[in-house]
C-alpha cells in the first residue's frame, strides 16, 4: 500500500490492484447515497394549512358543479 508522502522511483506510474480496496466486491463500487436513510421509527405525515384545505374543497365543489351542469345540459338539450 502506498502511504502519503511516500516517494517511489520509477516512471511516475503507480501500481494499482483492486484487491487492495477493502470490501470492493461487497459494495460493487457504488457511490454513497447523498442523503442519509430515514430511521425506521420516523413517522411520515402531511401538514396542510387551513387555507390549502379550503382551496381544495372549493375547487372540488366547483368542478363537481361544472360536471353535473354539463351532464344535465347534455341530457336535456341533446335528446
């Protein structure tokens, strides 16, 4: 193994063998994850504000009203 500050004579090339890397077969030389894994006891929850709930509720009621209006109009005027 080559240590820092070690000077070797030669053509400037360093011999490198994969067998010198510990655990190279078990890890598959994969890069490490950029973020740590969440602990098993971590609880996932969604946090909605009252304004977000109100906007979604009004949107759902409006879209439902438009859908019912379109069905009734199609049923009354297309037959």
